[in-house]
C-alpha cells in the first residue's frame, strides 16, 4: 500500500476533509470537524494513525504485531 492509496481511501468517505495543521508533512483527515486519521507523506516506513475505541485498539494490538499505539 502506498501513501496515495491511503489518501484516496480516506478521502472516499463522505464529508471527509484533508488538512495540514501540523505542517506540510502530515495530513490530517476529519469528518464532522473531528480528526479520525493522520498520516505522514514520508513512505519510509509508511505509517498512519486511526482513531479507535481504546478497548478495540488493545484487541488489535494483541492480535497484530504491526498495530502500535499512536501516542503514549
């Protein structure tokens, strides 16, 4: 998956906006004025953060080694 693939997917959802409040290297995706995703334009390594219910996020981290907490 490439940065543009993630960007296209996120922008395909209804009423999604793309902003750069943290500078030109980080894209923030919002719906209803609330952030739900964040990604860097640097593809090495490709990373992105998704908003998630804390309990569900813990389940995903337990199940998949590639799922890490976004902020500690």
